[in-house]
């Protein structure tokens, strides 16, 4: 019963935060963490213990899979060098730099434990990054790099975290062994993602051949894919997170979509949107629920001089240390790319100081960091307490809060004016694609209309083709490169869209009245309203993108 109440409370808080974020103008993750903390702060509040492994299994694979599926693959491939440099190189650099800084700042934390905390705070949070960073205020190239980094660095950070914890438990660390284990975790994780994707694709193909199978079966198979990839990789001691990401990135390369019915695609898109919204919110609410218990137990190692100022100053200094390390790495990578381009006789596009600073501040931490640090064992093999466990958990929670707050407060100021106003390249690319598709469709339909044979429906086919062609020409006009032509066509299309939406509203009302008079039954009502709702959704989506 307690689990049911907890789920209900989480859902209510997710709904409240989704509506309240539009009123208070606070980034959604920050608001959700605050709501969770407020719910758990009173003595009689909600207090739950998060099982880290279960948390990672339930929340992380589907969220990263969806982000990987939605990510622009072309841009990620073009930017693969800076992305890998951040996802792997920066993680190693952070482990060394942050580890030594923590050990110097808090000497009571052993160096191996400091490296463990450094490894678990090195991954950025994909959900928090996309929620805090305004896509319209930062260059698209930087945004793609941040997205790609947040998809991949969870795996590298958690793998290094395991090595550091193993070093604390055994008192032994081998660079050669750790490098081999890291390479195995990456390669095996990717292979597990590919295998899981292959199996699910073949299963969907088999279901399609059977025919008559409910579309819900296809949707469930799609939802199970990231979990299957994650569990398969974890079973062979590889990176389950990287397996889920690999499956999401490679979905488009398989005949996955072609084996799914249209109805299943529509249901799956709606389901994934709802699941992502719920899980994203629940992750940060759960994070907020953990904070009060962590903050109440301020470790003596960082509160001996002052009960409040010293812990806050330590958390802030460590967060600034992460930002500085990140800035130095981005600067070094940028400089190296420029030098390499000069040696090759090509040109490079280096980032400016403000863009580097925006990329440094935007590296916020989140759920993976907390789940990882909470998985620290309570005791060593000899039964002694795990050294400085409470201290590093406290500091990890503090870094999460400080990174979110600093990004929320400073990023809008840093990013202001980085992007010149005007139409972005994505909109131009989308418009050209619509024109090319419409031209091809018109050419095909004109060919069909020109065919004159003994078919009695030839004249009807020609008339229908001309009617459809008129619609395609209208689309081309709304996407025309000439601003004056496109403006006039868009105004005409907007008037048409408003009339169509008004007409659909009248149709809905007529159907409700017919149901009320019992002229149609509920099944007929649902089927017809479903068609009208789909048409309305398409019109509203088209209207919002103009």
C-alpha cells in the first residue's frame, strides 16, 4: 500500500510541477527537486530509501533510449570527435582533477574515495541539460555536443566509479586491468544493444507476418527494447546504459520502423511522450525526496569549523572546480582541433570564450550521480565502515543542487546574444525537404493523371489527382523561398487551418448530440471522434510549426 501511495504522490507532484513551471518561470528539474524536498523535509514527511540498482534499471534505460532515438544522428556523427573527447576524455580528466582537489580540500576523504566521487559526478544529466539549456539561445553545434556527451558519459563515469570503489575495497588498482575492463564494458555494451535491437526487430517482423495481432503487442515490444538491452549488458558485466543508448541510436539503421503498423507508431509516440514526461519528473522528485535526509546528517569532516558556512562553501568550491575543469578541457580540445586543422590545411570553427563558458556551466549533474553514490557499500570486506561514505554522499548531493542552481541563474545571462535572431538552419532544412517531397509527389500524380486507358475510372482518377496536386502546390507555396510569396501563402493557410479547426469543433458537437439522442452508440462515437481528434492534432501541429 505504501508503494501505491508513493506512486500516486509522485504522479501528483509531476502534474503540479508541469503546470507550476509555467507560472514561476523556474526550470522544471529545479522545481521538481524543490517539491520533493518540501514533501520530505518535515519530520513527519515522506521518507523513502532508493535502491540504486532498481532506480537505474527502471528510469535510466527508457529515458536515455528515447533521447538517443530523438537525437540528430547526422550532427552527432559529424561532431563525434568533440563528443567522445567530452564523454571519455573529460571524464578521465575530471576524475584526476576533481579527485585531487577534493582530497586536498577535505583531507579526511581518502584519495581512492575521492576518485570514486569524482567519477560519479563526472557524467552530466541529459534530462537536466535539455530542460535548462534553451535551444534557441545557444548555438546548435554546442547543443548537439551537449546532447551527445550526456548520452555517452553516463557509461564512462559509472564504469570508472566501479573501478574506484573496487580499489577502495581491495586496496589494489591496475591501470592495464582497468583499461581492458573499460574497453570490454564499452564494446560488449554496444554489442548487447545491437543484439537486443536485432531480436526485437525480427520479432516485430514475425508478428507482422502473422497478421491480426493487436497493435498493443508491437508497442509493448518497443517499450521493452531498452530494458532488454540494459539487462543483457548487465548480465555479462558490460555497460547497460551504453547498450540502451546504442539501441536508441541505431533504431533508424534497422528496418525497425518498417515492421510497425501505422496505428502502433501513433500509439508508441503518444506512449513514449507520456512515459518520458512522467519518468523525467519522477526522477527529480525522487532526488528531492532524498535530499533532506542527506542534508540533515552533515558529516563532521566538513562541519568542524562552522555548521553551515563550511559545508556550503565546500559544495560551492567543488562545483566551481567542476566548471573550471570542464572549461579547461573544452579550451584545450578547441585549441587542439584548430592546430590539427592547420596541419591538414583545412579550416576549423573554434568556440568563443562565452560559448565555452556556456558549455562549461551547462554541464549539470542529476539522477545518475545520486543513484551511483548511493550504491556505495556500507562496509569494507573486513567489516570496517566504508571510509567517508556519508561525507561523499553529502557532497554529491550538494554538487547536484549547486550545479542546477548555478546553471539556472547564470546560463541565461551567459547565453544572451550568442545566437543571432532569425530563422535557424533546421527550419530552412525542413522547408526544403517539404518542397522536395511535394515536387516528387506532384510529378507522380501528374503521370498517373496523364495515363489514358480503357479503365472506366481514368477520368475520376485524373480529377482526384488534380485535386490532390492543388493541395501539394499550396504546401510548396507556404514553403517558398521568396518571403513575400511565402507570407501570403502562410496567411491563406492559417485562415484555412482556423476554419478547419472550427469545422471539426462543430463535428464534435454534432456527434455528442447524436450520442445524447441515442442515434449512435458509444463505439461509433469513439471511432469517429478518434478520426476527428487525429485530424485536429495534425492541424494544430502544423499551425504551431508555421
